[in-house]
């Protein structure tokens, strides 16, 4: 029995005039898991990276066809807490 192949998702970082493309991506069973991971990444970046807090930055999630499926904003609302 052949198990289904898990799709790969890519997480790109956008802030100010900078774009950091994810070259390798991560495997997730379904898109909802990839979007949840992007939301968590945005929360962590807000807490850990002061330079991203007010940059208007966001994480773009792309599928294997490179199509954008989700955006997670790096801001206080996404983080659920005020900056330290």
C-alpha cells in the first residue's frame, strides 16, 4: 500500500523593502496546518525580533505550485501580547 505524499509549503518573510524566500519549505498534511504554522511563526517573530514589530512585515505561505495560500501579519494583534 502506497501512502499519500505530504505536500510541501513555503514560508516567505516580507518586511520593509526586504523579501526572504524560503528555499526548502516544510511538509504538512494539509494547508490548514501550514497556515497555523505561519501564524505561530508570526507570533514568535513579533516577540523575538523588535526590528519586525513595526515594520508592517508578514509571512506568506505558498503551496508546491508556488501559489500564495495565506498571509500572517507580524503585529501585536497576531502576537496576542504587547512587545517587551
